[in-house]
C-alpha cells in the first residue's frame, strides 16, 4: 500500500491517484514497488533497485533504507534520480525524475516506531549490501538481534537507518494499448506550473 497524505491537486497527481486506485481494485501485487535509478560518480555508472514506496506526502515520495548502503552514498553525492512504477494488472507505467534528500529524524523515528519488531530487528542486524560469509550468518545475526529486542519494551531507531524522499519534477504516464498504439503523456514543472505534452508511441 502507498499512503497519500495532504494530497496535491495538480494534474499529474490526479492521474497518479486515479491509476493507483485502479491498480488497487485490480489486486496489483507489489503495488508499492518503485524502481529507483541513481548515479555512482566514483564508478561513473548508474544503479537501479526496487524500494517500497511508503508515503506520498504532498509532493514528497518517502521510502526507507540503510544510510550506509551504496544507494545512500549515491543519493548524497548526486541528488538527481529517476524512478519507474509498473502496474501490469492495468498495463500502466509511470516514469518520474526528481531530486532526493534525507528525511528528518522525526519522520524517520515515527516510521520506525510504527513498524513490526521483526522488520526493525532486520534493520538493526543488517549492514545492507555488505559482503558476508553465508546466508546462515545473516539469519543468525537476525535471530540474535530479535532475541535482544524482545527483552526490551522500546528500541531506538539506529542512526544508520531512516528515510529518504524524492520530489518529482517530471512525470510520464504510459498506458499500453493494442498494436502498441500506446498513450503517453508527460508533465514537466516550470516555475511551479506543470506543463503537459503528448508523446508519440
């Protein structure tokens, strides 16, 4: 699920919510999946991965991760990213480009405190994307952390884990049609106003 908070009334956000409700009604799996691409300046290459889009608060798109992960370093060194959502049950693709930054501590603390103990145990036990000797070791670290957490009434969010949000400045809505006569509409924001254009398939 994606939670919409303080909904923006602009045209691209109306389209986004319309298609989201259609995908929800169509029982779309992994509806919160957002593929984020970022740039690694050191290696001069682009990396992509799926994240779980948790909230859209006004025009800020929130997800959560390890601040010591490769993608976090890429976000910090190059704050422009692109993203793709594909809801295959309704044959809709949504492309975005935006600027990304770290969420403030209060936003990250609130999200962490509302997650399950099991998810938080993994956030604490895992040094995301770092090499490890085996999957068995991952499970062992997780179980040991979960045991420690279960002995406490409250756990604090680790400084190494928290939120990012991106603010799109570009949308493209792609709707698949027969014979590849696909509908494509793009929106680019200029001086606070979204400009619409139609694109050929």
